[in-house]
């Protein structure tokens, strides 16, 4: 079996790419912002906040959960979602690193 393209990059690079891809849709950004506002909720609450059908919201939640940006606990027949702080910290550290590099970079580039 051949190597996939992701095999040519570091674990950190693949992790950041996965997280960035997961937040690469405005509906997912809105879901994250809503979860941060309410601290936790169930899928039905999110559906009431977004102009999307329940199956579409569920698919976006699945993508966010698969990427590790959110966690979901089953409570009866509902799922309570919340932000995974560790994933957000990874993004914060990465973008903080980029910001620091750009600030310290010489101004002689295009």
C-alpha cells in the first residue's frame, strides 16, 4: 500500500490541518461560537440557533467532533456538546506562533 500525502508531513502539521479544515465552514464557526456562549447544549438547541436543518447541523457536529474540536456526552436520548479546550489551545498556540514570527520578521519581504 502506498503512502498517503499526509504521511509526508509532521503529526503537528496534520493536526493543525485537520482542525483548520473542520472550522473551514461558516456553519461550524457559528456552532463553535454558540457552544462558547452557552458552555454546553444539545443538538436541538443548536438547530434553533442556525438557519439549517437538523440533519445538516448533525453532520457539522460530527465533523467538529471527529476533528476533536468538540466533545459530546450522551444524556438519555440526547447528546450534550461542549468545546474541547485542548484542541482550541492547539490552534491558539499555532496561530500565536505564526503571529510572533510575523511580528519579529524583517520588513523586507514583498
